[in-house]
């Protein structure tokens, strides 16, 4: 703030000027503010590092989850590879963001912390050494001038008081001339009062002018000393400003992944994988493996051989290397309940192909009996209906490509939970569902856990509103 002086009166023009007594405190306070700003910048970088870490974790979880879902889903061929390339991209980008977090904390955060420790020295009685030194220097530079200023204020007050008294004495004298009740002696006293007041005015005016002159003579030295101390403070602040600018540029360099060669390579590889997807090649593969291009053991004439004890039907020969089996023509007994239903639930893809290749009109009784005998010897372990249901439920809840979800008619969570244990849990952190089948909640929210944690770290739960969905198991704690 600029300051001007009147050559005649010597009265300072501004009342909020730096040159006023004590107004240097704002400059001194700036040193304390610099220390606080270092702490604020460290907190800012620390929060950003936490965000980078959280984002990296979410990318990793997303990539693993969808990599499994796409792998188990119906997509095939080169387009499946292109789709899964996004999960590979997520994993690599996650690693880069973890590197950003590490750089922010180990380099930028620690650099500010060290500079703050070196630049600001705490005192035993509180405050900083640099702040006290600046305050003492300003006080020393201002003390002589402040003393002169105080004398000027005192003499000015005395002079203004004498002027006021003189004006009042002159007024009383003027009024007494028209007052006939006053005797000559009283008039003489009033005139003498006026004379003394005039002398007092002259005397105080002289002192006031002398004090002001001495203040003006002291002012150049005062200005020089104050500017010298102020420049020292400016140099200290300049170091802080340059350091902050340097740190911010380093933070920008760490955050700007577009300058990272690895980051560019990730998306170049992703683009290549997507562009390599070929619909013609995928259709050709499907035709060869699941369509008319598949080989077929067409029925041919077979001669009867007397050397054979029995004739194996073509159906038996086809089914022997197959893991899963289908029992036909079996009569249910008390010791063997409902084998047909159990075997139907265990039929796999290879079994289905074997059945399609067999002749459904072959009803030869002798072949049937022989087939039953051999199949019973290679009968697979029967899985309980409860175990099959539980495994099926877990797979269907994690796979969005099952037939029920594909049509959008059924809710994968609308199932009988009578056999599942419901447990009340409380949220430890905020979570925003990324998919339609995920729950959203805030820290402290309570809801019901209705399923055990799966291998990917997810659980099924039900909010108090009735909505059901998935949530990360490590985001909650069981309410005791």
C-alpha cells in the first residue's frame, strides 16, 4: 500500500498503511501461514494418494471379477479375447496408479515435510524462530519513529486544546462588551485570559511543529530500516513460493500418465486387441466346433462275428471314454431311489453330444441289458441334491450370462433363503455399487448378510428397504 506525506502538516494519508505502528504484523504472520500451508499441501497430496490407491484396488477387483464372468460366459473367439483385453488393461493401469500413489507419498510428501522441518524451527515457548526474529527486527526498526510519532500526537493534542480554549476566551470577551452588569475589573480579567490563551496557542504550536519536524527528519531512516527487514521477509517467502511451484510441477508429472510410455503402450495394445477381433473367423470357429463343420460317425453296416461273446452296440463304444454317463431302462427300487433324476442333473456337454450321436430308435433288448451292466460298473459318484443346488446357486449368482438373467425376467437374488443363516452387519466404509446387482451403503449403515463370502470376496446381503444384492465382504463387520 503506497503512503504519501503532506509537506505542510506531515500527517500520514493512510490509516491502514504498512508504515503505521504495528501494521508490520501482517508480514510477520505470513511466516506462520507459510508453515501452515506446507501442512495443508501435505494433507492434499496424502488424500490424493489415498484416492489413487483406492482406484487401483477397485480396478483390480473389477478386472478379476469380469475376467471370470466373461470366461464363463457364452462369448467366444477373437471377440472374447478383445473383451478380456479390457481386464488386462485394468490390471496394468491399476499398477500404474499404485506407482503414482507411491511417488506422491515417498517423493512429494516427504520432500515437503523435510523442507518444512529445515525452514521452520519451533521454539520451546511456542511459535517459530523465524517469526520471532522478523517481529523483533520490525519492532527495533520502528521503535525510534514510533517514539517521535507519540510526541507529535501529544503536542498536537496540546496545541488543539489551546486553540479551543482561546476560541472560548475570545467568545466570552465579545459577549462581555454587551453585558452592562460587568465592572471594568471583570472585563480586564477576560481580556487577560484571552491574551494568555493566545500565548499558550503560540507556545504549543511551536512545540507541535518542532516535534513534527523531528519526526519528518527521522522518517527516511525509519523507511530504510523497515524496508530492509521487509525485504528479508520477502526473500524468505520467495523461497517458499519457488519451492511450492517446484513441488506442484513434480506432482503434475507424477499424476500425468499421458507422459508415461507404459501408459501409452497399454492402450496401444488394447486397441490392437480390439481391432484384431474378426467376426468371420469367430463364425468359422463356431461352425467347426459346434455347427455343421463337426465330424460325425455316421451309421454303417456292421457284420456279425462269431468270435465275439457279445456284440457291443455302437452306442456303448461311443460312451466308454465319456466321463459322465446316462442310465436308461433302469427300474427304481427301494435301495436305489430316483437314479434317473440324479443322473440327469450330472449330464455334461460331452455326454449331450454322445447322446445326440446315438440312435434313439435302437430298442434292442439284449444290447440294453449289456449296456446297463457296464454302465453300473463305471457309475460316477452321486452328488447330493443340496450340494448341487448350492454349487449351482453360487455359479449363477456370479455369472450374469445365465439364461434367467439374460432374459431379465428373474432376479438372481429372489430365492429361498430358508437354509441360509442371516447375520446383521455394519458398514465400515462407504460403498457405491458399480453394477445393478450391487448394494450401495454408507459408513455405519446396518443391514442383513444372507450368504457366505465367495472366493472373490463378495457376499449377498439385504438392505432394510428390502433390496438385495452383492457387496464386498471386507467393507463390513458383524454386529455382536
